[in-house]
């Protein structure tokens, strides 16, 4: 009988296993992939602030530093999100966190998909297609975006029909006609419905990808030909030997409840991806940390106290911890505490989810006007006089002012937690 079973070893599941093993608990972890991190999922970027929030060290999975993100409008003008970070080997990050968990005492099994769980006499039984594989007192569900185990414990998972497809290619910089900058660029255009194209610089390589509901492959290859002057067939193998990578991404915001007695949902399984960037590594790792705190309390090795590195961050201190009141009283049941702590994060609020979707409801003309207004400035530096001048010339767009303020509010949270 293990103290904890963790289903999935992405960043969220890996972080949960790591922290619980470090606390001295017996942990068993399963990952359906043949090896953790393989195949690669989309993206491969991470903000420095994610490492600060989770007190996790940068490793050799970090390839190149970038100054921040830029949202590029159809006319090429941009709005900045100047939070520095790294272009990363995503498989390297996933495997390093999980390897650290193993070094701390976690028993890991790769290439095993947990297909069923049952609860009996206060503990969980875990089954693969070959039968029972483990028993555990506590369960962490980090199975990814498609719900299976989530629903078996009585919770509502992501809507399978509302997952957003993503696809990524890699090209040598010498094969494309495109500026090599120290920024991650996100190209928003209604032609990429509900999504965008991303271009992430690496060492002599560009990651070029897309999330969209109206044909990911067609949109990505159009961008490659028209904007980068490269034949998609010139794409190169990624680090693990594949010519492309991708997957499905939750896009509707968090699930309605994050935990039930003795079971905790983290990462993509909990719908914790940013509605603008679709990034989920940062908040996934955070959810893993909070789940580990809750489970540690349940098993008697800790208290329901947020980690000091999170409390000391000014964003969290000002917006969150000091105003919790009785909502996070230390005498709460552990799973209730976990559910409430996630629901009080700025990145899980329904208001934030709704505001974040506004940018994808705008037509090309309005997006271009936003680009004209900001013209490379950071989202926080809204040039009011320029905005009013644009609105005077385009009186039919008066409602744009209100939408722009809501988009600006969503970008503030995205800058910190969106990647």
C-alpha cells in the first residue's frame, strides 16, 4: 500500500510526486508514455517566474533566454508581455522533474496507462489493462486533457468536444526568411480561429506552431509559406526524432471542482491552461505544489500553509493570500482546502476566462487598430491619447475602449501565469 499514487508525469504530476517524496511519503507514479516526455507536446517555452513560484531550479532543459512575449496583430504591430523566460526542451523539463521525484524515492512506471480506479475500505485500487497495479491511500490525477480517471472519481472533466488541436514544426533558421529575435511571438488573426500561430526562437532553430479550430495543418503550412518563405517539407526532426509534435489543449477554463475526498486533479486534467496563450506548465506545476501540501496535511506530514516562496511573491501577497479570510482556514479538510485555494487564484476566476476570450472575438480591423494603438509597447503602457485619437477617427468602434480595458486586465494575469 502506497501513501500516494500519481497518474501522469507531466509537469503537474511530476511536481506533486517530487514534493510528496521529498516529504518522506511512499509514492508510486504511472505515465502512459513509453518514457516521460516522449512524445513532445506543443510549445516549449517557460517563464522564469514559474521557477520562482515553485522554487524549482533551471536546468539544461533551458536552451535560450528570451525577453518576453509579443502578441502580433495581422498588420504586424505588436502588444508586449515583457515577462522573461526560456525556450526549453519540453521533454527535458518533464523528464527532469519526474527523475527528481524518482531520486527522492518515487517508484515510477512508464508505458503503463491507468484505465480504472476504484475505492475500497478507504483506499484506491489502480488498474491497467493487465489488472491491478497498485493500491494507495491518496490519488493524484494528472492524466492530461482527456478525462477518464477524473470522471471515475465523481468529478467533471474537460469537455472532449471543446479541446483545441495544436501542431508544431521545427525549421533551421538558415532555411527560413524570418528575423531571429529574443522574443516569443504570437500571431493572432481571425484566419486562425480561436487561436494563433507561435514562433519561438531556439539555437539555430525556430519552433513554429498553431492552435486553431478551423484546420491546424492548413493554417500552419500557410504561415510557413507566406510569412517565413519556407516549404513545410523542409521541417526537421525534433529532439526525439519526430517531424512534428502536437496534441489537444483544454480551452474552456478550469473544471468545476478540483478535488474530492482523497483525490486531487492537477494540470491539464483540471483545465488549467491559459485562455490566451494556451500555456499550462506554470499553473500545472503550481497545482502540483498545492496538491502536495493538501495531501501532506491529510497524511500527517505537514500543514495547510502555502509555500513561503509563493507567499513572498508580491502578486500573490497583494491579490490573494492576505485576503483569504476564513475561506482557507487551516482546519479545513485537505481536499476542500485544495479546491478553494485553486478557485481563489487569479488565473482560475471565471471573469479572467471571459476577459481572455475577448481578444479572439475581434475582427482583423479591430486587431489592427489595437496594434496601431500599442505599436510595440507593453500591455501595461496603454497610450490613452492615441487610443482616443483612433476612436475619434473610428466612432463606430467606441465599444472598443471597454473591451480594450478588459483585454488589458486579462493580459496582466497572462503575463505572469500564461506560460
